[in-house]
């Protein structure tokens, strides 16, 4: 038996590793994805006033703080039992769409493009964003500009690019000014043009990655995403829907606290990341995926002209749903185009400058659940408070947790296909990492695990000799 450890996994957000088990012939028999960091936000927020939760949980992540701000604020809205003003909701939608643009641009251009542009087998000393800048400076500049735009919109509305305090229980803290609207609108055509260029470029590369498409977590699963009456792509408002690998609806109209009847949570001994599963099917049969691929598979249409044109072409990849996780990259680019079109429409709404952007109330419910679509997938914040509005319990389910089973199964699928122990090459291991990058996991958002993770502590003398060993799990 042989064990190969990939530590750390590169070009992802957070800290993780992969372990591969090979038999005596060099064939992969098992593979595991481990998240090695724990944040503990659910525990440390106990006793805090619920109104402070958005600002606190935004600190979970510096890449997707807007997602946590919105999901948390929606949970607080439910505790207050308020309907936020229409303009307040539209402004939340705009800043969320801006985060979709900046987060997807980071994933595609900074983290994934080295594999696509330079090749999976290229020397890792060159296969990175610096290598992209050297060889493809225009593409690198395009990616930087697209992410910059999203960050600038967040800063324009929220006051800061990271952890803005503008999204609050009941709506947003202050209205948009006409100059802010006009500044954002003036930049959208440039970013739309860049997004359409990126889409056309990626579609031209698909034939170069047929082996990866066949093996990068390409198997039937359920998919979960927000749905709405119109059947359009949804990120802010709607209910949870679950579909099967053929696109058939398995469960629908899952709202608020109902999620507990459909989503089970399982703790792993070798990872701080919770694994979730579709409860009616049990563990591990209830494997499902969330995020861009799930949302694109779920919606009947994007709801905007250019994105719908791209979506129609995407649909030609498969007869029903698209199963290969390699196509998460494709789905991100379509979502970026939609986000820009939708943002433009909202900014042109005559009511977007209304001063009525926030509702005020005290505690009217002791429990509140906020559900929305973060760039990486479904995000759930579930809060319980006492009569004084102090937090008694918080449960956070993040997109990477939803995808955990699929990531692990995908790592095994890729490793079995590419990794040959008798003739091990770095490009083989890079493909094992690359299937994880398809999901753009955010490991900082992996907030807790119940129980205790397996641990091994070695005490060594100054000369390196082993004095004692303590193991747990």
C-alpha cells in the first residue's frame, strides 16, 4: 500500500489537503478531501444581539462577505417578521450581483485559467497567475479588471470592498445616490464585452479537455438551487428545489425552516467540513450538488437576452442536465453575463433612488432562517434567539458543505483515471486538485464540525528521534 498526500491544495480559498490510497500495483483504491481549518463562528456568536449577526458573520470570509451579510440579514428579517422596502431589496440584489461578478472572475481568471491557458501538465513554477501574466498579459488584465469592477460596485454601495456594513436587518442602511448609479452604469458595457469574449474563448477550448470533462466529477447526482415562479435564474429570492440527474423535480417549494426536513448533516472524522445530504434519500445516497452548475441546470431561462442566448447553447452539451463538474467554469461565465444584464436593469429602475430602504422592528419570532445563493451555491443561516433578541443558537450551511460528497467522489474518479503509481507525474496530481477547483470551494466558510477530528501528535528529540506518540480517532 502507498499513500500520496497533496498538501496544500493550491489555488483555492482556505486550507485543505487530499490523500490518495494506492494498492501494490499503483492503482488508486481510495481518495479523500480534507478541510484542515475550523472557524467556530456558530459558537462564538452565542449571546450576541441578533442585530449584530450580519456584521459578525461577514468576517467569516473576505471573498464572499456579501453572501453572509445577505443570508444573515434575511434571517434577521424573519426574526423581526418584516417585509423590507422594495428598493431596499433591489439594492441588496445589485450588491449581490456585483459579488457574483467579482467572485466568479477571481475563480475563472486567477485560480483556473493557469490550467486552461498553460496546460494541466505544465511545470507548477509556471502554471500560476504569474505565468499567465507573463504569457497572456491581456487575458490577465481582463480578469483583473472584471474582478475590480465587482469590487468597486460593492465599495460604491457598501462603503468598503470587504466586509461592508451597508446590508442590515430590515434592508440596507442608506439609499443609493444618482452619481453612484451613473458611475456603475457607465462601466457595465465594458465588462459585458469582456465577459462575452471570455465565453467565446472558453467554448473554443472545450475540445482540448475532453478527458477532463469525462472524468471531472462526471456522474449522476441530485442538484439543489433556488427556484421562482418565473423559472428564471434566482439568487436572492425564491424557494429551494431539488432535481435529479434527468432534470425531474424531486422536491419543491422548500422554504425557511423546512430545510431541516430535506437536508441532513453528517460529521466526518477526517475533515472540519460538514457533509450535507438529501435527507429523504439518506447518507450517502442523498448526494447532491449546488452552485453555478446546479443553478444553470435548474432554471428554465436566465431571464435576460444575452444570458439566455448563451444558456441555449449550453443546453446543447447534454440531452438533459449537464453532469460534468468541469462545466462549472462555463456556468460561471454565463452567470457573470446574466449578473451584468440584471444589474443594468435594476439600476435603470426609476425607483432605485427611493429613500425608503429599511424597515425597523424588534423581536417578533424566536427563529429566523435566511436562504440565498452565494456565488458558490446555496447558503443557509438559521438563528434562534431568546425574548431579548440574544443569540441562543446559530447553524450555518455553506455551499462547500453541500458539495462535499460530490467533491470527494470526484477526487476519487479523477485519481482512478489519471494517477498511476508506477509512473507518477505531477500533472496527474494537478488534475486531482483541479477537480476540487471546479467547485471553487471556500474553506474559510467551513465554520464547524461536531465531535473531534482524528489527530496524531509526535514528540521528537532534538536529533529527530521519536520519543512518544499520542493519537485520537
